[in-house]
C-alpha cells in the first residue's frame, strides 16, 4: 500500500481534503490551492462567477483546463508571486497556474465563432431558399404579410448582413412551410455543403468573412483584446 505524504496546512477548499505531494493542483492565488481534477476546479470557478451579473459570467467547460491552466509562469495571469510559485512547485507533483487572460480570451472567442459561424453559414442557405421561394410564388400569393415581409428581410440582409433573432425564426418557418420538392432538394444540398465553410460560394464566403470580422471587433472591444 502506497502512503501519500501530505503537505502540512494545505487543504483543497472544495473537497476539504488535505493535499499530498503526489497531488496535481491549481494555484489560484498566493493563498488558494485546489485539486486540478474537474470535480474541484469546475465547482470552484463556477462559484466564482456567481458574483458577476448573469450576462457577464464566463462558462467553464470540462476541457477548458487545456488552455485555462498553465505550468509556465510567464504565460500565467501573474496572480501568484514567482517566489511563491517556485516554492509550491517543489511541494506537488504538478502545479498549474491560471493562464493569462490575453491568451485565454482569443481562444474562447475563436471557439464561440466556430459555433456562431456554422450557424451563420446555415442561415445564408435559409436566405437563398427564401429568395427562391419568393421568386416562384410572389405572383400567386394572396398573403400581404408574405408579400411585404419577405422582400423586406431580403433587402435588410443584403444591405446589413444580419437579421434579428425574431426575424430569423420567421424566416426559418417560411422556408420550412413553403418548400416544394425541387426547393427541398436544393435546400438539403446547400445546407449539407455549408457544413464546410471552404465549400461556400464566393459571395457567401465574403458575407461570412464580413460577419466574422464584425463579430471579432465586437468581442475584442468587449473583452479588451488588442486588434490583430
């Protein structure tokens, strides 16, 4: 039976267990050391976010430790004194620090855009499908809503590149309800094709890149990231 050597006076504030020399730990600041397993650090940092308004809280995912923690002091947030870091580094098997926000925030931004960008590529196909539907049916429709709403959102998207969340919901419903067999096959192929951004046609790719730049400018300004 292997006996663990405990580090005197240091207890994980989450699980309340004493830390041993074989522990893998995260040193949050000069006084706080926690286990680096997700059960402890997820609970700790999730609770830390509760002091902020809901819209300002950061989400901590299970695999965020891959970029939020570092063993390199120069890449850390410097919330721990270097002398304290060197001291504690000798006490544990592995010691992690919080990664500098200047490194973390661009990674989070890129991850968010990856999801947002895929959704936008899909929405581009909704716009194309709606335009096809409108051109085929505009002379036979009796609904004033369709005759006014559809050209309005198509014009808005063409000039501004975006719609409100409520407008997108209406667009999606109109596309789903008015696809004929020919349009349905066209829509299926276009959505499938849009799963890979490099497959987008040039006008769509340009619109996608414009939206991406707009998102990056907004996110960078909100989080204090220097423009590249």
